[in-house]
C-alpha cells in the first residue's frame, strides 16, 4: 500500500540548484535542504566535485533557511576527487537548533571566461548530517548543481521575465 512508500518521502535530502549565466560571471547556486518537520538535523556536510578549470568556488553565503537556523558555514576546497581536472569542495553547515528546510546557503562560483557554451555539473558526492546530540542522520543526495553557460544574454532561458510578459 501507499502507506509504506510514504515513509521514503520523510527522508532528509539536500540538492543543489541550477542557474544560467554567461562565461566569466559568478553563479549563485542554492544549497537546499528538504526535510520532514520532525527531523532534528543540526549539521550538514556536503561534498561536491567541480571541474576546476571551468569554475572556482569563491564563497558561501547563508540563505534564508540558514539564517532562520542561525547557521554557520565552513568551507574547504581540496584538489583531487580522483582526477587532476577536479577539485572537491566540502561545505559544513552547523546550526544551534534543528535546521529549517529551505535554502541553507548560496554557493558562489566564478565561471571561467574560457568556459564553453554548455552545462557545468557540480556533482554532489556525499551528504552527511548529525542531530543536535551528535548522532548521524541519513541525508540523501538530491540533484547535482548545474551551471548553464551561454554565449550571449539572448540565448539564456528567460523564466517569467518581465520584459517578455507584455
């Protein structure tokens, strides 16, 4: 029956957003937590791999859910991920109480001016979490982040843009 399957939706999940931009711009990728009301997640550690020639991580800024949770963010970038092309970004978000679902942080990435048109994937390698008492929480990997690189602003997808709605 559906009641057994409903249990899987109660799992906490972290996903990364997707943004369109031009090469050379800075992408703000939201890191989004979806979790049941009952979850008592007090920290989240996300490991992301990125193609270091195309994007470089600049900083993380607390999002609305992060602010409401009084979250602090620490980041660490290392080379590797099994390939010289990749670097690994580890984001640790900790809060004083249970985290609110929503945008915990915006991850800012500088996109190389040499980036070609196409999609740059920010691969979610691992999601870990702990409760307020320090016990582990299962957090599923949601969607990978994506940066859509376009040659000109005309090519960028316009989502409900004011200028085209008249």
